[in-house]
């Protein structure tokens, strides 16, 4: 039997095993970890953080329901608050991640039953272990920040869990998507993350409107699921990327779905944008990638502006779909230098399909150029 102190089991009360208390250890090296601390930066929504002697860092989510935010907090903290570096990193390739549930910060213990000293315990520690070269670059700054931080406790009591949801069949999910019942599907996602599998199946439907609605809704429900299980959505993104990574594949709804997922959770998944850019070189995929990037720019233009001069030449592309979406993109980015190029499209009457509010509408390139000019102005 292992008697290592790092895995020592504590019990309280009678020996009826009503509950166990375990000292928290790093999931990567097994060493005991300290209680998270509050940084002196005091950013809105900032979570307590800590680090292990092996270099792993962690963020504390007191509710256990905001794991997406905890993931982002730990990743950025591990990069010494360098947001640009954090979003350039890819999971598995540049870092590993793990979650410890039922953590009680007041006692600094893992409470397996979720109840301790009359209070509910639903907190979670989100761990990030950067690969060695990245860790060495940022570790000194991370430690300096922790030296200035202070230990905190909380008397916050998390809300009760949501009731168990009814299980819906694939056909029922498809019918809801077809009827554009967005809020109902989002509500289901709050209780059952398996809905993303049923939605992903619809991305390959021959019904274009059904496919586009599934794409939009997948982005919405992924944002809900990412708050509790960001790893599940990261795996979905990886599957979607693999669906069009082979030369000559069309990507179907996978590429647009990537754009929707990032647009709905930019603080968590913006790091995938750089991977999306790589597919712009594929002529077959370019229109879909441009749509995805345009969708992200609609929500968070600052995430795209570092590539702003890359897109202007696409306004003269022979494909009207590329011209139209490029006009929309430059409008969202507010690129004043593109004004004269956009004005050249004000007589372009070729029509393209645009998906808006659950419907496919036809717009001319001229209309999109005028919209963009209004935004630029």
C-alpha cells in the first residue's frame, strides 16, 4: 500500500466513511499544492491562482460552473499575463490541462462528498502545464506575481445544481434545429453536453439551411458547455479541424462552426484563430474560412486586426462570395485604408447568399460594400 504523504487520506467523524478529505496534489507531479492566492492586479472577474513546484499553474473556480473562465485564467497566468502568447498556444501541442473537482479553498482540501462543515463544496482547480521551453520563458514572472499575492478565503455558497434533464433523441434535436428553437437547445446544453454530438452530425446535412442553423446553434451551446467543460469543446474544435485537414476536402459546416465557437467564446478559444488562417491558402476552403473569420471579427475585431492588410487584396478576387465577405470583414475591422477599394465595389451587382438570423438571404456585393463603408466611416 502506498503511504506517500502526497496521497494521504484524511477522515473525520466516525469511521463510517461518510466523507473523505484529501490534501490537494498536482495532477502532473503528485506534489502537494498551496491554497490559491489573489493577485494584486485586481482585474474584473479575476480568479485566485497558484503554481506547483513542477511549474504547473492553476486557477480556482469557486462555483465549478465557470471552468471556461478558469481555463483562460490559468493559461494566461501561466504565460505571465501575456495574452498574445497564450492565444498562440495549442492544447496538447503546447500545454497539458487537468481539473480537480470538489476543492474547498477555506480548508485547502478535496471533499469527495461535496459537503463539509455545513457548506456545499463545488469548487474546482483548473491546471495548465506548459511545455518546458514556454514554461522557462514565463516562470520567473509568474513566481514574482505570486510573491506579491495574498491568500484569500470565501464564504460564497454555490447555487444548487440544475435538475436532471430529459434525454432527447437525435431526431428530436434535428427537429428543434429545423424549427430554429435556439433557446430551447441552449437550455438543453446547460444540462447535457452530449448535444454537441447531435449538432455536429447535422453539419454534413445536404439541407443547407439546416446545416447553417446547426452551425450557429453549435456555437451557442458550446459557449454554455465551455463554462463547465472547456476541454470537451476543445476536443470538438480539434475534430472539426481534422474534418477538413485532408487536401481536397470541402469542410462542409466544420469551418463555419469553428468560427461560431470562437466567436461565442473568444476569451477561451481565440488561440485557434492562427490555425484557421493556415487554411486560407486552400482555394477550395478560402470562402468558408473567410466566413468564419468574418464572424469572429463581428464580435471581437481586435482579434483579427493584426492581419488586416492581408485581406484588402481579396476585394478584387474573381469569386463574388470572397469579395462580399471581405467587404463585410473590412467593415467590421473599420479599416479606413480600404475605403477606396470598397468604393470600387459599389457597382458590383453579383449576388451571394448570406446567413442572417436563421435564414438565408441574398445580397449583392454592392450592398455589402455599402454596409462596410458605413462602418469604416
